[in-house]
C-alpha cells in the first residue's frame, strides 16, 4: 500500500484525475466558488470552473497487473497557495507526488514543484492536455519549469483512467529508483515550520 499526493495549481485537474482512476467513490471536498474568493482565486483561463477543493480528495486504485501488485491511496491536494500548510499533512508518509500542470496557467505550477523539492519528496510532472490548449512537448515544459533531467515529465489527459494510471506507475517507478539511490528524504512529520 502506497500513499500518493496529487498536487498542482488551481484548476489543473486534480479532482478529475482522482475521480478518473479511483475504484471507490472518491471522497471529495469540492465546494462552490463564491464571491468571497473572487479577489483571491483568479479564474483567468478557467472561467467555467464553479467548484474548488477545500481540504482534499481521496481515492484508491489497485494495480494488480503491475510487476508487484500495488494498492495506491490517492490524496488530491487543494491547488491554491493558501493551502500550503495542509500540503505538509497530506505529504506525510507519501511515497511521492504527481504535479499536474496546466500549460495555460503555468505559473501556478511553481509553488507545488518548489514545495516537493523543498521537502525532498520524489515527484513527476504530468502535463494535463486540456481541450483547446496548445500541446507542448514534455521537454519544452521541463525547460519552462526549469526542472532537472531526473524529474519525469509526461503528457496525460486527467479524464482518461489509463493515462492517470500510467502517470501513477511512472511516479512509483521514479520513487523506487530514488529510494534505491538513497535520494529520498522522509516527508515532514509536522506542519510546524522551524522557528
């Protein structure tokens, strides 16, 4: 059993990805956007978005055909920067993370990428291919995000269960490779920052 965090910017497709692959009815904390968030959450590029995750999404996926049968517990993180303190709790005990990227709003990807780099949790970047969005080669996205060559960057459609499962297998392989190399630092055990 492995815990995985699915992170990314506001509207990047995290709830969709968890729902696409979960073999159970996903737990979702989606709430309707209100006027109170109008000055805080920019809807530029995602004008049709009506809800947002306010705590986390949870799903489960069994990969019985993998070389080693796996059961993944998926935790979708809220995308707004104001929830970073919650990300520490979600990352506790995780084997790794998927950072979903929306190339129409690439700047929103920097906070989750920096977060996982800072805590030393292995992650992969999955470029969510939204309808009507320009398709960039993964290496163009790597360059734009200034990612090292060791971080896998893959294209996916967060609505497609096989795409999301493929991204999760890439993450597990990456995490195992990092663990074998001794590159993984344990995820934080507390949300407390050093004073």
